């Protein structure tokens, strides 16, 4: 994975990022149901793989599908 410094923050972020809008918004790019567990599992698997490869730049917001695009909080 290649990284760059994010502006003047000094943070080192991956050049490849993940945009979370597609996770939370139904049919955003193609047929997609964000509430379907099977659909969500494909995202979990893809993100797990990307994180294993060094991805650390994620763009997500509560507004993406009324919060569905946000990661679940775990204790």
C-alpha cells in the first residue's frame, strides 16, 4: 500500500480510500439493499481484506442511509 501525508495534519493515509456512501444508500450505483445481511457481509469481507492490505482512509458519514453506512460500535 502506498501512503501520503494528509495536508498539514501529518497523518499518513493510504492513497486508496473507501467511500462509505455506497454501503448505506440503497441502489446507489447498482441493485443494493443496505439492510440485507448478505449484502452487508460482502462489504465486511471486502473491508477486512482492504484493512489487511493497509487501507486506513475511510470516508463515512451518518447521513449515508440514515447511519447505515457508519461502522457499528463494539465494546
